[in-house]
C-alpha cells in the first residue's frame, strides 16, 4: 500500500508541473514509438520465417557476368540441364521464368505478371495449396494440358476468394501466341519471389518456352533456378559443387563463355536473397531509430535530473525528518514510473500509424512488407523499456545527506550538488547533440542524392507524353494482322482532337524493367576497335515510325523510320549518339552497315543480314534516372520487332485524353486490355519515390532529433542560469556588463554543441569506414554533409541558448543578492 500512496503523490506532484509531464511523455513516445514501429517492420521483413517448408535448405542460384555489366543473367535451359546433372549436394532443382500474360476468361481481360515453372518448382519451394492442387511433374512436357495456379493475393483481391474458380478454363495470351489453361489450385500466402506474380502456369502455356529458343538456345537466358539442399549437405558444399560444375560447363563452350565476360555462379539461401535489397536500408533505419531513442532518453534524463536537483531542498527536509533512503528512492521511482508509463502509452498510440507508414516505405525494397501491422509482442518490450527507464531515472540522482543541512537554510545542499548535476546534464546534452549530428549527416547525404537525381532531366519533355500498355492479343491472328492492329491504333488515336503525335514500341522508359534489359552483340565493319573487341553490345529497342517525334527527341542526323520500313524492304536502324561517337570518332556514321552477331538472334526471329544506319538520335537512358552512357540501337517494329506499348503526345493534360483513347481502341477490339496509362513524367517520378522516401524518413528522424536536442540544450542552460543567479548578481554588482553574462551563457551552449559535433564527426567517419567494409556500394558521407550538419547543429545551439542567455543578462543584482 505504501507504493500505491507514492504513486498517488507522484500523480498530484506532476499535475502541478504539466509542462514537464507532457514533455517527458511526448519525448519518450517519439523514442519508444519509433523503435517499436521500425522493429515491427524489421522483424516482419528480415527476421520472420518464410512460409516455405524447411526454408534453411531452400537455395537461390544466380549467374552473373561482370564483363557484360550483368548482375543477374538468368540461365538458359541447356545451362540448367548441364548444371543439374549428377549433383550430390542438391536434391532437387526447380525453375521459374518471368512472363506477362493477358488473361481472358476471368472477367475483363487484363495483363497480369506471371511465372512459368517446371513440375519441380513447388516441391522445391516447399509450398502448399489452400485450394485444389499445385503443379507437379505430371504437368511437364509439350503434350501436357495447360494448368494455372492462382496466387493467394490475386484470388482474394481480384476474385473475392471465389471457391468455384477451380476448373475454369482461361486463355493466356503472350507475345508468342495464345494457349488455354485450366485453373487447378490456389497457392498459400507466401513471398512472391523473384517477382510479384498473380498467376503461375506450367511451361506448355507459353509457346515461347516450347520453342527452339528455349530448348536449344544456350545463350537465351530467361530462367531462374531454385534448389533444395540434400540431407546432410551444407551451403558451402553446394557452392563448391555448383562452382565446379559451372567451370566445367564453361570450358566445354569457350566460344560462348568468353574470358572477358567473367561468368560466375553464386548460391545463397532463399531467405537471405529475399532480404538482400531491404537488409541494409532497414538496419540503417533501425540504427537511426536507436539514435533517436538515445536522444529521447538523454533529454528525459536531463528533465528529470533537473527537476530532482530543484527538489533537493525538499528531499533534504524529508531526510532530516526521518525519511529513509529507500523511501526517498521509492518516491522518485513512483514519479519516474508515472512519467515513463505515460510515455509508453503515447508511444503505442504513435506506433500503430507509424508501422503502416514504414511498411509502405519498406514495401519499396521488399515484398514481405506488404500488410505489416504492429507486433503485439512489442507491447511488452515497451513496458520493459519503461521500467528500465524508470529505475534509471530514479536511481541515478544523488540524494542529499542529513548532515549536509545548515541551520541557516538548505542553500548549501543545492550548491553542493550543482556542479556534479551540471556535469551530468551537460553529458546528456552532448550525447543528444552527437546523435542528432549523425542523423543530420545521414539525412544530408540522402537529400544531396535526391537533389542530384532531380537535376538530371531526359532530352525531352516528359509531362506531355502518355504511355499506355496495349498487350498483344494474338489469338486467331497472324503476325501481320497483329502489326496491322497497332498501325490502325496509331492512325485512329492520332486523329483524335488534341493529339499531336502517336507511336508504338515494345517498352516504356523507366517502367518495363525486363524489356529494357535486352542487350545484343553486334559488329560494324570499319568501326574503331577497342581492347581487341570484335563485337560490341548495345541496348535493343523496337519502335514504330514517329517514336522520336512523339517523345520530342529531335534527330541529330539522318531520318526517322518510315511506314515503308517493313518486312521485305531494306533493313534499317537508328543509333544513339554514344554509339556513333564510340565507334566512329570524327567520322560519318550514316549509311554504314551493322549486323547482329548475338547467338540468340537465330532463336527469336531476327536475322544476321546487314542493316543500314539511317539516323542518329540523342542519348536516352530509359533504364536509369542518372544517365549511364551506353550504346543503343533502335529497330523498326514493322520489320523485326515487337509492339505492346502506345505513346501519345497531347496538347493539353494527357490524362484528359485517356477516356477518348480507351473508347477508340475498344471500338476496334472490345477485349483489348488498356492499362497503366501514365505520363512519362509521372513514371520517372515513381522511380524516384524510394529515394524521396529515404530522404523524407531520415529527414523526419533528424528533424525530431534536432528538436529534442534543442529542447535539451535550452533546458540545461535554463537550469544552469537558475542555479547561478547569485553568481550573476555578484558579478554584475562588481561591474560585469549584461553582454558579458550573455556571452558567457551563449558560449556554454556553443561549447556543448561543438563537443557534440566533434564527437559526431569522429564517430560518423569511423562508422562509415566500418560499414563500407561489410556493405558494398554504400554512399560515403562527404565533407559537405558534415559541414552542413555542423552548421545546423551550431545554429540551433545558439538559438537554444539565446532565451536562457537573455534571461541571465537581465538578472537584477540587488534582487538576486536579496533572494539569496
């Protein structure tokens, strides 16, 4: 009952100082709430087990070619066959190919991201159905019936968990043809890796996967490998065996695996692979929230310690009247508990919305972040933090001793502990400033990166160009009829009022990652040779006539493609400026001939005959926001290429044209999907979203930390001024000027800030070097980030010190001495 009484007294005592109570509660809420939210995200994304059975034995196998600047080149079917033979450390291998299907038969036809897998895939992945069955070995082979498995999310959101979906027959359209397939099952909720798919089908549903391109093309790589460790095998053993097998395969085909390509194979656990993009960003964010927690705790410690010091006279009287040390500590603990429990309650209220915001942020880096909520176990974690903080705040202050009392009063008690208390307060303030500086420096790096990205602009106005997905519908049509459909769409849409230019192509800049990642080897007679290279590699782009005019890219030399550039006519190409300058420095590039030399060409319907260069256009890096100089070859889609994307330049707001464009195309074919209409400006902004989110999130952390630090510095100096009132009165009585007192107090604030910044600089550089050893590609903070952060901290310290400094300068010497 005694402690309950202490709690009641603590509540009444704090009610008399609501500013202290609210400040401590909000400060703890920010520190604990941010940590609870980010840890919920870290646990859900990085630490939580996958749904896959025996996930520790599930492996992801990746092939890369640094010489070709390819981090993941996928595998071809012949490569998979060679790598899978006679493996002892791997019990099973499953394959996955990314593809886009237009699905017809489930309501309005629509294009869906999909996967084509072999019969071992689901067994290797260790997944189960929630409805029906999954694909198995019986679904393999060219004579198998088409079969489709729906992902749980697609089934739940698009089909409203319809249990009668099993057995329905749908038509799957792709660029190479159409196939019917039966829905056989619904997959359990799981991580959709390597891409977010909505349906997963067997190989027979994709004519392309049954063609010679896939079966025989060793250089046609579009399949990913998943494997399961054999019993008693280790990851290191699997790596060694697959590396040896891969090296033997490369020696057997030296003409394909050229030494300067540096083909390598890597094997990682599936869990690590899924988390690879999110790992660094989330742990850095977790570290930032930890710094914020340190700042919050330091500030709370400052506030509580200052309050305790102000109450030393009261505590001394209670001690003189017979209160034991345990009773005094218990009263301080009761007050600390009230403060900390209030902070935890506010923290949990704050953490709920923060998890949603951070979950959306993390979803940019990991598919596991979708739908995250606050981890209920963290409620107990918050309670534990509150108890720890309460005990810390109750037992760190030094209590006054009875023999310290003076008959004349209690002033000596206060004076006796002031120097020690001030040291503690200053130590906490310096810790806050150091942590704030580190957060500010990190935010400055991200803001500088974002600024650099925003300053880079493509060579045309992206705001007036609308990009629309028009997936190929080839069922019952010849290739010529498909091409004629896109020509008719161009003409009909081009006739609409308000439309300036129309074109078609195979890929939308900055959006169609798979289509934009196509590179082929080529050769040009008479071109400059470099490092003994006979063949070069260039980005392959398939576009219609007037593509460059629609985007607003003027030709540098030559002509655009014409409607007459079709099958049976002279093969022509347009090249970008980098290719012309690299291969023909100081020479004329127009009318020279180039030819494709890539081995995969014979499998995809593109010939090796010479093609005349008819035009040169400015460089356009349609993959990266910051342009990376590279060579690009444009080929007319009506000769040898593909379509599927519509580009429209309008006079007014492009989005106002979407209904008219949709109506026009549906009047030609009611089943034609018309999707993802967006301006190229908005698409480019979407690519920048992760960088913007990084800057906003870390900038928010830094701003909150700076605000808390400013309050902390101001509080320390305010306490210092109040405890030195008698000193200031004596100094002014002896002739000191107000400006001297003002300068003295300001210098205290600047000194604390300078020490905090100095410690932060040393800590920041050391931390950056340590992290760089273990994390490749991390951007190092430059001197500018440190200088800007230091100036912000020092300026804030001056502002924080100004109010107590002015108060000190206005001390009336006579009143100060009379009060003492």
